[in-house]
C-alpha cells in the first residue's frame, strides 16, 4: 500500500510539472507587442494564434481522451508534449504571421489540449480520496 501512495504522489508532481510547462502558452500577451512590430500586424492579427490555440484545446482534449483510453496516458502525454514543443519551437522561426498561426496556434493548441487532458484526468483518478487536491 505504501508503494501505491508513493506512485500516486509521483504522478501528481509529474502532472504539476507538465502543467507548468504547458502553462507557457498563457504568457502570450507578453509577446503581443513585439510580434506586432516584427510582423507589422494589427492587434487582432497577432491575437489569432492565441485564439486558435485555445479554440483547438478542447477538441484536442476530446481526441486525446479517446487515445488515452486505448493506448494509455504515457504515450498520449508524450505525443502531446512533442506536438506542443514542436509548435513552440517552430514558432520561433516564424517569418510571417501565417506561419505563427500554424505553429503556435494549431500545433501548440493541439499539444496543449493533449497534455492537459492527461494530467488532470489521471491525477484525479489516482486520488479518489483527495479529488479536489489532485484537480
């Protein structure tokens, strides 16, 4: 029984760490003005990648949930992390705003939803006695 409690705390802290990593998506407002200058774009044009990312997040969560049920959370979270990381990495090489829509908006949003769905759902499952804490 002791080993089971150790494992569940490890899962909780892994989920927290993963959520801290994907939380970088919410710092987009810091980059808004520099992106406006870089691309010579309006506020609404520069906000579209963030909007796309958040709009695709729930869709990705649904898809990742189905995959997680069949293949498990480790693989789903790993693939989600790769997609999220690729989106952020490639966004750093954006030469135009449309590329940022694809990288940060689409790839980042899909990866964000996949990772988030795994972390929240699995930590709550491991803490039936402390669901609020895990959530």
